[in-house]
C-alpha cells in the first residue's frame, strides 16, 4: 500500500525541465512588493526577476559573492549595501520588512529553524515569504538514498548545501502559512528527477488581503 502511495505521489508530481523551473522561479520572486530582504542572495541572480519598485536589501555571508552582489545591486539601482551576515542572525529591527525571499538558501544555512525564526522576527505580521529550493525525495526512493550519501560531500564543497532537507516541513514548523505551494520534479541525470519546492506564503498575523 505504501509503495502504491509513493508511486502515486511520484507520478502526480509534475515533471518539468530547467527552463520551466527558471520561469516559475522568476514568477514567484516577482510577486513580492515593498521592503524586500533577500537572504543568501549570492551574486544577485534574482535581480532581473524583482518588481522594479521593490526596496531591495540583500544579505550574503560570503565576502566574494557579497562584493559581486554589491556591484550588481548598484547596476540595478538598488541603494542598500548588502548585509554581511548569516540568516540565523539578521542585523535588522523587528517587523522592518514586508517580504523575504530565499532561493537555494534554506538548503545552505547552518540552522534552518533559527534562520526562519529570524525571518519571522524581521517580517511585519502577515508579511510574505517566497522560498525556492531542492528538497528531500520521498522515503525509500533511490533519489533519497543518493541525497543522503551526497549531502556530507556537498555540505563541504557547495557553500554548505544539503540535498536532504524537508524544507516544507521546516517552514510549517516555523509557523509560515503556505498560499501557493508547488511540489515539482526537475529532470536530471543520472540519478533521476530532483524534487523541488516553490513556496509562496505568509507569516502569521496581519490583516488578510
Ligand atoms: C546555492 S547559493 C544561492 C544563491 C542565490 N540565492 C541564487 O539563487 O543564486 C546559496 C547561498 O547561500 C549563502 N549562505 C550560506 N549560508 C548562509 C547563511 N547561514 N545565511 C545566509 N546565506 C547563507 C551562500 O553564501 C550562497 O551565496
């Protein structure tokens, strides 16, 4: 019975390619408005996706990436200088941003629960979050076994990247309320599709729109 449920989950989870994933990511990132904090912004891959009117503030702990991010932020006419910080300790006041974005970051942070607690603290009540990440594959699949084996290595060589995080659960445990949750699989070789999560949600509280 469980095997059947796993099979059903697999075949009903849409299978897409990288280009379709890029389009969806851009669409999700483009939804945020107002004062936006982007955690683990890397070298600024998301700049083209933001609404032109957002007041962007980046956060990036890696010095080399942060320098590149600062250059690109200026090119995109964002005034704020990227913060030299980890998401587990965000140097911003409580309730000071309207939205938080993180793409491929919750796989990388040392302590996702602590990072999300900080995200909640800096968000206004009811503030928006958009997260995109690769996530843990279903139990008893080859993909999950590969993720478990690969993670100790990827943690060391890929900016702390964990392949085996159940990010949807961590977001729920942190108190975020999903509004548009997409669970997808992206074509990949040789170990089969990568499970992905796109999460557009809200912090608790605030006024319902
Ligand atoms: C895979 S990259 C993604 C970069 C960018 N968001 C993107 O989509 O291209 C992960 C980023 O998270 C950053 N990072 C790692 N640990 C972090 C932490 N604790 N808090 C915030 N960012 C972190 C890394 O330096 C890196 O730039």
